[in-house]
C-alpha cells in the first residue's frame, strides 16, 4: 500500500508507540470527581509551564476557547476579535449561540494583526446603548504566522488601559515559541531545547489572563486541549465545561498522551518548521503558483487560473492530501518526512508541466 502523505492538518498525527505505552500505563480515576491522577498531573504541568495558577483539561480546542470566553464574559457582553480569527469564524459562533456574547470582529492584515487604533476605538463607552466590551481575543500562531512580542504587548496594553481582560487562542502556541526561540531579534542566545521553548511560551502567555493550548496538533496527542488561567477563572470554566458536556471520567488515558507530548515532542516542532520551509522553497520556482505565506509549519499557496481544485485532485491520485478551504494549505507535522515533501513537490511540478486541457480531460472536469 502506498504511504499517504497527509498535509491537510497537523491534527492527523497518530500516537507514537511510546505514547501509546504511556497511555496504557496511566493511573486512572474519575475526573468528574477530580481524582484522576493523570489529569491532575497534566493540569499542574501545563499551568506551571505557561506561568499560570491553574489549568483545565478539555476534549477540544473549540471547547477550551468557548469556556474561556464564557468565563470572561456574561450575557450581553462583547469580545474584540479578528475577522478571520478561529474563535470567531471557525468555531460555530459558540460564544454568541451558547453565551449570548457579542463578537466585535475587526479587519486583520496579512499577518493576522488587527490595527492597534481599531482595537482602541472598538471598545464601547459605558452606556446602556452598547454591549459591554470585556475581552480582547488574539491568536498565536495565526495561519502559521507567529505574532511578534511587540505586537502582543501593544495590543494587550491597549486592552488593559481600557479595562479589558485578554485571552489567547494558542492552539499552536508551542510552534510560536519554537519559532521565537530561533528568532535572533527576539531571543539571540536561544537554543532549541525544552527550557528555551518553555521560556518563550511563558513570555507569550505572560500578556494574557487566559491561554488555550492544543495537544492534538503538532504535539501529536490523539485528543485534548487545556485552558490556563487564574484559579478563579478556571473555577468558572470548570462549571461551564460541565454544562458543555466536557466532563470526562477516566480521562487520564488521554491526559497521559498530552503529558508525554509535552515531555518528548516540543523540540521536534523545529523539524516541522524546516520541512515547511523545504516545501515553500521548492514551490517558489514553479510557474503557475505563488507561495502566499510560509511560516512555522503551515504553507499557503495561490494557484493561477482557478486550477487549485484540479491540483488538489491530482495530488490525491498520487497519495498526497491537502486542503483548499482558505486557499491551498499544506501543514507539516511529525508524520511527514523529507521524502514525503520531495514527492509532493515532484507531483506538483509534473502537474504544472502538463497542458491544462490534458488535466481537465483526465479529471473529467472540463477546461479550467
């Protein structure tokens, strides 16, 4: 059977044999009663790593963000968020549907930044005509872009001047931390080791009252996220998690996988970033497409003349999977290697070397 090169997302990773062993060996309890030792250990570990008082294990990043928003805001409150941010655009409108929280979406630039002036002016006056602006929500990484520390400081600084709390959707926080540890402007003496990554993750998290981080993306765990914050905030989030159906029983089986990932899979995120750069460099010389964005482990590509769907179908026939939801997207992760990237590049080169009419005939889709 031909190996599938799955570049759709870093969520498709499979647990390693060692991670499976850790899961099977995990001591278990009932997390709804608060006595699952593996869950408690994971919550203590991730809270300490990011510099918070407490953390709460969640089944998904969507639920983690939802519990954060509802813990920060009440009915009729408002949060400021990017127009293309995951919490606003891709999480089913949960804050509005389940929390009666009004989103105030703002335009983002190509790097995911909302203009600082827009953030300041979006905060509503204390007047009965307006929703009460309570929270600023940022995302790091955003479409693979690491948010610069200076921007995080400025944006959250404005929020605090206005009396707002700050939440970070840090689904790929550790990708941002790895990239930051390697950036000489940010941290000139950094080396890729667990201590350096943890330090950078703490620096990012220090600007926020709460942070959600995923274990099921580049870290390679099969499921799970955590919300970190103060004991009071996590207490409120715990009640909301129960209402949202997130109370799990012997969840230590899953928490053990996340703990293993934190211990063993952080440093190797740099390999994913290197593979993304390998892919982007190879794509750069191909006529008919343009690398739109390539940072950390995500590469976005624009394909000329509407041929993106045909390219995706052609890649699929050669065992390569990618997505076209928001432009062609390729995501590297621990189950992708250099030969897989080179095979992907070879398939793309051959696609663009063929006449358009021949591709259309082969795919039965008409001329693009």
